[in-house]
């Protein structure tokens, strides 16, 4: 079985081994956890509403069924001849908002734990749906494997739980949190869960990481990389946001889910929707000359507008590739299950 590597992947890999830069996927070890520490119930938010503990669940799905490292996702691609195996799926969630049936925003207080970080400038949580101990997450053919042994599929905190009718959130690290964290910490000293999923320590965070294996009906195999993160975050010689308040291309998807049942609903990444429109083909490069000699299975989107695969990926996430602006109305990658 042949395996192909994209030019974008080689470039991304080369950036990770520059002297003095931390690895793109550096991660901290931990214990398996699908639940965080929950606050005591019965608190008041100061307006008379009583707050109680909530757990917002996350998953990845195909055709309404949860998928993970042990599943083969078939029928993808323009001709339906592509099979994908998940090898790493992680993303940050921030600006979490709940609304009641009348559209009024409810108070939300996140717990503090190894997957959730709060500061005066913003809150962020890390969702990690894959463990590197099973299936294609452990036996991946991807040359540059990422991932951790632990998982986390929930955000916990306090809200007026019985009033929630709609949920909204951003997919990514808030710009102010990115600025604060990189300015005041090293890669090793960043507060959990912000010590992983950065492009390199000085250049900012990836908001969403989806790595996967690719096979086609012809017996060829390849690699897929969808990394959505902020770009143009500093001038040469500066750390991320050291010389500005926001990145030039923020690339933070926004999601709004109506008629959401917090007690039974699950926020779901629709894998088919996220991969819709891709042809799953990338250039085959001569390893000596790095010239293109053909095409083979692959996907490469590292949040760069010039990468062909980013056009359809950004469409699925409701992002404008040219400006980095987000539209929750045009986002189809996340849904409720």
C-alpha cells in the first residue's frame, strides 16, 4: 500500500523542529477524565436565578452515530471511495453562552480543573475526544502522530440549568487569553490546559486539530491534517500578540445550537459535514527534488488561505478564509445529537 505526504505537512513539520521552538503538538500527560469537578448546587447569580451544576457533553459523529479511534468512516470523497480513520481530535471551547426560551442570556460559571482555565480576561476549555491508546489513534500510519492518553468530553460548571434552551460557543482560544498566556508563561509553564495545541510557543494556538488516516478503494493510503488556528499574530521577531491585541486572521469558528436540551443533548462534530467537499488528493512529491510528480490520497489545511483544502473546510466551519471572520449562521460542522 502506497503512502503519500503533502507539501503542507512537510512544511508544517519543518516549522516544529526550528531551534528554540516548542513542538506543535506538545502535550501533558494526565488521567482519563470525562468529567470535571462540579461546584455545589443552589448558588445565586445575584439576580435571583438559582444556579445549579451542568455538564455539557461533546462527541464526534457520522450519520447520528458516535465515532472514535476504533471506527472506519466510509463513503467519503467526491466519488465516495474514501475511508477515514480518526487519529487525533481535540479542540478548545470558549465564550460559552446559554440562553433561555425567550432569548435572554443566562449566567455561566465554569469549574476550574485540568481541562478548564479561567482568568480575568476569559475562559477556555479543552475537549479531547481521542486517546492515543486504541485503534487508528494508536496504530496510525500518520508520520507525525499527536494526541494524548487521556480524554475529556465534557465542560462543567454552574448555570440556571432548567432554563437552558439554546447554547452558543466559540471554537478556539480567546485572543486575550492567548496574549496573556504567551506573554506571562513559557511553553512548559503555561496553565493547564494551555500547554498543548500551539503552532509553536511564540506564534499562538491552534484552535482545532483533526488528524486522520486516509485510504481509497484502489489500496492507496495517505494522511489528513485539519488544523484551524489564528494566523498573522505578530511581526517578525515578536511573540504572538506582543505587538497587537488580536491576530490578523483570528479564525475562531462560532456555533449556535437552538432548541438544545442541556440534560440530554450532546454537542457533536459532524465528521461528514466537516470533510464535505474535499477531494482527498494532495501532490506526490519527489523526496529528492521536492517537485510534484503526481497526486495521491491526502488532506492538508493548516488555516492558510492558499491551501486548496482550506476552502471547503472553512466553509463547513463558517469561516471566511480571506479575513478569518466567523459566521455562526454558515457553520455546519457542529450540531446537536
